[in-house]
């Protein structure tokens, strides 16, 4: 069973986004951003793939079906911090190019 990496930080500003955070948004490739960056800087455009951003699901702390061995206790979040390598100018140009195009048409 594939599972989300649950990256620990916003790739734009570095803000901590623990697994239980309702402030984390991701693209289909799991690029991770805080709600403030996603809305005010990226305008719902992933700086890497150009896709849209959606709320990251919250992984339960425990396995509610012990036989399944799920939850954070069995599948912890990543501790590897990821930061963008794109310049602010490149990000702004990328977002400007795509923000007016509906996600399903990008």
C-alpha cells in the first residue's frame, strides 16, 4: 500500500507542518506548502509541477484496525525537510503563467 510521505515543512517558507496540521496543502506529487504560501504566494499553483494544491489528509495517530497496522505509530511522517530551489522571480513567473488556467486544464 502506497502512503503519503507527510513532509514536515512548507517548501516555500520552511514553516513546520507536523502530521496533524490542518494548514498543509499538497500537489499530486506531495510537494508541501502552508496555507499562507499556497494562497498568497502560489495562488493554488505548485511551483514544481504546475498542478493545483489540496488539503493534505491527516494520518490517524493509531491504527483503528490493529490487524491493518496503519496510523502514525506504524507509518511515521517524514523528517526530511524539503525546500524549493527556485528563485522568487522564477516562482512569480511560473505562477503568473498558470494561475489563470483552471487546474483541470493545466
